[in-house]
């Protein structure tokens, strides 16, 4: 059942459809934009911060969202980081009607059918690459049709069509580049068990954008958003398809 269809009971049973609809908008905004502060949500939804806090309190109680300390990249500013709210696994499931168990069982069968162990991992990796190659056809068309400086944004739009709620922005900190952020992952629960899915995706990003990329965070590993760093390159040709196996699909140590 999707979250928008879910009934939330209170002791008084007095919450109307409008209240539930607004809470759905709050949860959906976090899904689409990733970890969000009260101020972020209030601005995006046209609500007061007090109203946002009230809805967040209910969403936290219902295990749809949870508060976390905001991550700060680069130099820290004075003061305590603002608290951000992210979707819980339960919250993501409420938006998803996926077949996680079936997919995980199928990948487990693939791994075991070739003897398990290293051979099994290789077989799963081959499946993950084949799956991504099929998806990447549409991504390739979108990227190649864009100007070189707009290719990350084009890839983000193509990913959004596939349900990843992706955005592109300039990367903070001293290093010149961009961040490709996927605020939703339809296969996050399966990728948690089989990181080969994330690794294959990272390899495709690297090839499509023509540069080495680095996966900084993944939803599958408990982060609020999948974040990939893409360095700015003077080259506009797709020449470097290398990707670090130690960081693809995994958080750096």
C-alpha cells in the first residue's frame, strides 16, 4: 500500500483528509529532494515551520521519517549543524510496490547455481552489468544529446524518469566538480545485499560521462541519498572509463 493510501489513526480520530494529504506532501518532498531541514520543507511546500514540525512529529511517530544530524562537506561553519529529516526504510517501502524479496531470491539463486563463493559474485556482477546496459541505452541518448557542460544534468533527468528522483548540482568544497544525487533508489533493499548493482551503476555513469567518478554515499548503505562525485574535465570525449572498485557502490572508509 502506498503511503498516500495509508490511514493514520489518532486517539481522537479527528485528522481529516487535508491533514493526511499535507503529511504525504512532506514525505514526498523528502523523497524527491533527499535529507531536508524544517526550513527547506517549509519553503518548498509553502507552509510555516511550525506546521512542518507538527507533521514531521507525526511522521517520526509513524516511522516514516527520522531525524539525523546534517552532513557537512568541506570546512565546517560555526554553530551546530541543522537537523535534517530522511525517509526510513518503512517510509520508502510505503512509496514502493516492489518485488524486493523476489529479486533478492533470484540473485541468490544465480550466485548459488554456479557454485557460490567468488564464482557466485562474478555471476551476480555479470547480471548487474547486463541489467544496467539495458537501462543505459536511454541514458546514453540523453547524455549525448546534451552540451558537454550539461551532461550530468541530462543524466539526472533520465534517471528521474526511471524513478530515481535525481538531481545535479555543483559539488561543495575545494574540488571542482558536480554531485549527481539520487534521492530514491527502487532497488535499495536488494542492493544492500548485492552491492554489485551499485558497482555496475557507477561504472555506467563513468562511461557515459567520460570520466572517473566516485560514489560518496548510497541509500543501500544507510545514507539519505546516493551521491556520486563527478570531477570537471576539460575533455568532452569519453576516454576514461575507469572506476574504483573499492568505492563503487560503497561508502569510502
